[in-house]
């Protein structure tokens, strides 16, 4: 497909030279290119389509060879990547060895801060502003944050601090009424009030007509634009949300109008104090299927551009199993509630939310609040099930310790996307949960070998335990090819096969790997399903070491430090057992993007890698 304007851009300065018709064509070319690549590679589509014009306007107003922009969460940075020297590389998006789906400092000088989780941009931007002034340097700092990320407490901690710091700092609030799922809560209602002020809109339209019909110079135009936005602060009471924090408020601005965006940026960039620019965008803009269903097209696998049909495998995933099992349990147990942090679809809670709307709670991108909210329910004899991605749960680490575990409250954490997640890269790999959860008093940590065992663990956690409990499970299709399925007993592992010479003790997803190793070696080896990461079944370790086994291999899809492997190895040494121990896990390293199978192969924790390197 010919991309005349996009192909002509060799430098970011070239964007500044384009006329209106060329800008419109560039917007279309960038949007079409994003759709083309994401349809093949998968990725975050709707969010990136919504900020194409914003990206272009930023590059027209600022010089990012010097100025700095931080994209909150970062999954909306595709257009920015394409226009900052990564046009050809964009074809490798999210592939092993390719470019990341998120900003990465090591990838480009135009990426100034790594982002993958929400609500970091204002804090980081403030830090850069202070450093700039301490270093006597001169550049602009812009933080782009979405309305979903603005619900998180960290964003308001930063805004509170910003009110005391008189710094030249620009915040762009990208308001598309969405986070991943539709935004909810008081902040969203406040923004809705700003969006829908007829009083402001009528006056703005009248003044715009005056501007369009006048022949005054650009300087006076900018002055009048400033007057319009000052007027807004008077007539739109909700705008005072930011004004009361001593942050100048401008907007709402049409986020798909490059001309209007550029004029506003040019006006405010020389302010000597903080300013928040509120822009209104459409998530999924320019691709009808994404516009109609932005939640579905937030993060997508490959899909057919013409029909919008996603290439989704029909096999049941672990997330599907969680969805089904929670609905079954909640049907007969009215004490069970479900909590998510803006990930109802991703964690499988859509059906639960439909069947039990009064027992479903989406708290927004507020993981800390989600955990303590659950703790409050647990104190009053409700059984809260917190469904959350592994990489996001770590944001509530202190609350898990202080509010749940130290009080020994019955909160169930269902940890989706545990282990290697794949193409979203280092910020989304779920590698740390075992290590930090095992440190916490009263916490029980389990991991299923199959989808069927996941069902049993959920029921066991809800009905048989009366303490904090976490169940971690991987992304993807559930493994079911294991005939052994014993009753769950607290702190006890499960013997899949008892053999000789070699013993493999595996946790969760790695049980499948152990079974595949046995099949490929065609030997009678011992395979143990650990089941519990905490407490560890030391009795089975004693049994292995006191039999005729010469070697034990411990498999876990998690980081080495603090994992079960280190614990078991230390126990074996303390007992002076004469057995060789190999730990198969992940060293302290960042895991780039790539498919799960590619990454496991690279890390040598797949079947062939383990056989070739450890057996």
C-alpha cells in the first residue's frame, strides 16, 4: 500500500512542514498502517488509533529531540513510534527481537521513560521538570494520561504535589471515556460534566466563528484562544477540579483536530506554571469495529481487517475456566463477590457481572484500593475474590501485607497471566508473584497443573480455607492431558508418576513441561505436581531424597530469587542429602517481547532446552 506522506518523512521536522491536506492524509496513512500491522502481530489497537492526531500535533508543536513526552501506560504510543524514526521497524511490533508495544528508552532516544502500567506519567514528568531546572536546562515536559489512568491514586498524589511546585509542565488528559473497560466512578462523572457543558460550548462556537471570519494576526488569535479557555474556567464549574489544585485547565479540545491541538500547544508551551489540557478523543477512531467495540479491540490477537473477526482459538483458556467456575459458585453462595481493577473482560468476569451485578465491583485502575476494599468486605464475612493480572497485583503489595495478611483475612486472589505472558514484554511478564507472596505471613499460594485442577483450587480456596490465598495460573489454553487428579490436601503435593533415578518436581504450568519431558525421554522418571508454592511439601522432598533418586529438578515459571527452588535446595542442603539439585527457573533479568513459546525456548525452560542443558 502506497503511503506517500508517511514515506516522505525522514525526520520529525518534516511533519512541521506539511499543509492541512497533507496532515489529513498523514493521519489516514498512519492509522491504516497501525491497523495493518496489528492485524498481523496483535497488539493494542483501539487506544493507539485514538491518539493519531494528538501524536501528529505534538510533533508539530514540540521538538522531541530536546523536549520530552511520557505516554502513560504506553500502549497508545504506536503512532508516535512510527513518526519518530521507527516506520520500517514497526512491522516487527511485539515480535521477538522487534520493537516493543510500549515506550522503551533502550529502543529510541524519543522514548524518555519506560511505561507499561498506568498512572506513572505525572510523577515521572514532575521529576524531569525538577531535574531540568536543577540542571539549568531548557526543554518542555509533556505527560499524556488517559481518563482511566487518572482514576488511580498515584495520579492524584502527583497532582497534589504539583500544586506546590510552580514548574513549566504540560499534562494532556486524553479523555475517551474508557480505560480498558468503560471508565467508572466519580472522576469519570466529573469529566463528563466538563464534556457536556452547553454554556461553554455555545460561547466557544460563537468566538470560534469570530476567529474564523477575522483577519487578525496569529498572536491575537492565540490571545483569544487563551481568553476562550479562561472563560471556560468561569462557566464550567467542573473545570475547577484542577484549578483548585493550582493547575491551569484548558479544554475540552477536539483530540482529532490537529489544527486546534497545535494552536493550543503553541499557546500553553511557554506558560511558567503547570497546565492541564483536556482533550476529547474516540477510542478506536477510524476503524469501525474498534469504534463500535473499543473494549474488545483494546488488546487484540491477529484479526481480519475486512470483517473485524479476531483469530481466537476455541479451546478453553484458564481465564474461561475462572469465569465459569465463579459463576457456578456464586449461584449457590451469596457471600461470594468478585472484584476487578478495570479488567473485567481480561480476567473473565463479564458473565459474572451480568448475572450478579450487585456482587461485582470494578474499582478502576486502582489495585491498592481493590485489595483493601476486599479486606473490608472480608472483615464483615463476605468472601471477596480479587481477579487480577500478576504484573498488576504487585501494585497492591503493601495492602496485601498490611490490610489482608497481617489480619489473616479470607481474601481469594485469582492471579491471571502468571509466568511468561509474551508479546507485551517486560512490564507485563508475571514473574514476581511467587517470590513476594511467599514472604508474607498467613498467605497460601497455589498453582494448578490443569484447568480441572484450577476449578478444584478455586472451590478449595473459597470453601476449605479461611485465610488469604492466591492461585496463580498462566495465560492461554488450559492443559488437560493428565489423568491423575487427587483430592487437594493442605500443603501436600501430588505424585503424577513414581519412578527412579530422576525426579522432577514442577509447579503449576511447568507440570505439563515435566510430562512432556518424560514422554520424550521415554523413561520411568518421577514427576511431582507441587500444587503449593506456600507451604512447601517437605515430606515429598524427604521421600525423594531417601529413595533411589540421584537427581532432582525443580521447575517453576517464575523468577529464581525467592522461588520454591531456592527454598527446596536450601532444605536439601540442611539435611545433607546426597542428591544433585538443578533449579529451572528465570534468572534476575528483563524478559523482552515475543511469543510465549519463543521466550521459553530462548530462556531454555522449554522441553528441548531442559533436556539439552540439564539432563
